[in-house]
């Protein structure tokens, strides 16, 4: 085949094949986005690393995620792609007895052999959760003569739940890597979690992604903000803040990247931090989206805002932009107080240091 669409399919297949090979895993070309760890191996791959690196290599093709999936089965022919499919690739696909090598993380629960297994288990558990506590829970799939728009709504909820569980899996795995001192691996997992989280909040030109239908119109009306204080949006913000903290460490010292992630987290928090008891919308956040929002939403958002401002201030400090650092530290203290909490002494100390450095810079 030729054309941009076919090229995209081939790129997706090549990237998925590369990821499987990098992990030393067998590969099924009919379900190329689904990697599985071998149960008999003493060091199984962590389920988070079985998630496709790029959402665009999975979601448009999975029948559970889209109404018009691409059929990968028999797409790769061994004649035209002989060099790609031959050798160890083909052996890995056809012969499960072939040993494999690779750097694997021994953190996978024994019952979770693929990331889909873990997400399926999480979805089942989510069905038992209170709707107010877990807004993204998958609804029961009992067959019933529901109208098509209701069915689409239920599928949309199910897809959002899969994306949320994927994000949570990756974020938690990033935390595990941090605790183990594997900072590069942690950053990789956080970054992948953000890719999946951002996917749920973006505008899509394609109408065959059911969970994204009408998203462009909604974002235009909302001013480009997600207006639901739910598990998915909050997890995306927390993951951004975790990655910000990593970038501030000496191991990375990527202060511009840290500032960018903190700013993105602050952007997502703005509708919930503007006024207590309200969620605001519009580019200038000058219109009310919802009244009578629980006070806990404002308090929780303000607490996260304080952390984001502190980490943004820390990035500015390391970049030598002391005036901006001072402003962020002061706003962080104010946000903490509005959340009815006491500002941390570390924030006050950093504020004093930024003011001192600012004075020294002016003298120089």
C-alpha cells in the first residue's frame, strides 16, 4: 500500500516491533500493540513497560478503543519485509522456546502478564467503586436494548477508564523506579504516562475515536481547559509535577524542561483555583462552568498549585531568574494559605535565598 495512512501503519508496526525486540519479547503481528511477558521467566518485564511507548500505535487500532480499527492481521508480508521479519524477529514470533535477552525490571505482579491483564483487572475493580469517588469507572457490559447514543456514552466511559488505568500504572511504576534509584527509567515512565493523559484532553480531527467525539467543540467552549476534577485529570497533573521534580535533580539538571512541565500543570489547575466553590471557563476564565463545586476541589487544587509554583520557582532559581523565582515562591505560600494549610519552612527558606541572590545580582 501507499499513501500517508499506509505509511503511518508501517511506522506504527516498526516502532512496536522495535519495542518488543528491545524488551526481548515475542510479538504477534495480528495484535502488535499487546506485548506479553513470559510466565516462566524469573525476571518478567514490568507491566508498565509492556504499554506501547506511543498511544498512536495502539489506540487507533484496538477495537476496544475505536469504532473503525485498522486490521493488522496479515498486513506484514514476509516477501516485501523479509529482512525485517527474518532472523531473530521471526523466531521470536513463531517459536516461544527461543531464549531472549534484555534488561528487564523484576517488579511485575505474578498474575499480570500483559498490561492489558492489569488494566482489565483494574476495570473490574472500578465497577465496584462508588460513582462519586470514581467517575471514570467502566459500566457493566450486560446486553440491553440501549439507544446508540447511550451505548456510545458507555463505551466512551470505558475507554477513558482504560486510559486512566494506563496512566496510573505508568505513574506508580515511575514512583517505584524513583524509590529504586533508577531515575532515567522513572522519567521514561512519567513521560509515557503524560502522553496517555494528554491524549484524553486533546482535540482530535478523526471522528472514529469514540471517546474524542465532540472534544474539539468542547475545548473551544471551555477555553482549552479540562473542566472535570476527576481521577484522570488529577493524575495527569500529579505526574507532571513528579517529572518536574525529577528534572530539577542534579542527575538531569533540565531546568527549562522542569519549568515547562510545572507551567502545564498550572494551566490545567487554573479553572479549579480561580474561585472557591466554582469551576471557571473561557480563555480568560471569566465565565462560570459550574456553581456549588465542593470546597474540597478548591482546597485540593490549591494544594497542587502551591507545589507547582514552588517547583516552577525552583526551576527559575536554578536558571538565575531570581525575580520570577521570588514571585513563584510568594504565590506558592499564598496558595498554601488559601488551602487552609501552613506553608512549609523550605518554601520560606528558598524565598529568602532567592531574594538574597537577587540583591547580589543587582550589585554585580
